[in-house]
C-alpha cells in the first residue's frame, strides 16, 4: 500500500489592503489652496471630496476597515509649489479625479503628479527600512512636577520625541535602529493651531509637529501594515502620522 505523506502547509500571510499613495502639486495662486495651506482642518475637509460620499449633507468618516485617509504637506526650499502626499486604503474608493473636479478645488487648487499602489503586508519580518514621519508631539497626561497633576505639554527635542516613538514601536510592529548610519534625526517643524468649525462655533486644536527620520526593523509585518494603513499618534486628521518608508540602502 502506498503511504500518502502529509505536508504541513506554511502559515498563510495575513491579508492586508493595497494602499493608494498620491502626490499633488498645489497652486499657491489658488484661493482654495491658500485656505487649505493656512488651516490643516480645511485641508482634510477638502481631501474628503475624493471619497465616494463627498458632497453629501452629512459628513462621513474618512476611515475604513483597512485604514484611513492620511496626508502630509511638504514644502520645498527650491520650489514655490507645495507638495501634498495623500494615502488612502483601496477599499475607501478615493478618486483623485473626483477631488480635482469638486467645488472645493475648482479654482485651480492643484494637479496630480504621482499615483501608485503599495502593499505594506508584503514586507517580511526583519526587513530594514528607512522611514520619515511627522508626529504631533503634544502629549496629554504628563505629570506636572510641581502639582503632580496630569497636564498637556509638548515633547521638545530629540531626547524626548525619539524615545517616545521608541516606546510605541513595540505596539506598532517595529523597532527603531541605532548605530552607524542608523541614528535617528529629529526636527521640530513648528507649533500651530487648526480651527475646526462645528455649526456656528469654532474649536481650536493646537499641534506641535515634529519630524523624525531614521531606520527601523519590521518585527511583525501584519501589525506594521496596520500602522502604515492607519497612521501613528494623534493629529492624523491634521496631516500627522503618515509613515513614508523605503528600503534601506
């Protein structure tokens, strides 16, 4: 009798979504673009016009089962045109043409200059990546040394911001790397406010935007894919938390 040998199948890789990463060049002569460049909440509202339910009377969340709308504004010293990066999970159905044809961008707001898809779940455990992220360094619940009460304060400088990110790396599926050619660099961009209009009132949210660049090692590909899809930290609706990653050279 012929014996049938059972071969144990390799564990299936968790299914992760494709992420749609787009690059826009904004027109500083456009009143709509200037409005969005002045106020981060206005920028987020404009970007929601690219979603399928844009223009409806009731606001819909810019978050799905596999991620959320994330964006980041980049100013170049050698160009008067700001660059806007937008990342959305494929299942949210974001359409850049729908955005650029909307009432919010009808005054020459900007143009699409880059468009691609990527799958963070395709990364293997142990992969080493370059990363670049802007985070809201304003933290709540920090104990005041005088009163002992929790207060809201900004993490200032590399000595405070980088360790904070390192502490959260375990839950985000990666480890920050140090050593030759792998030191973390930190730049405090600026402190600013975002005005949120709700009905007839205006709510002001303070941001302290810090940029961190460096190297990381992927420890848990599925968890790291969620970090890339949903972003990290507070202020994700205000242009913070988008991880830009690339293969380390």
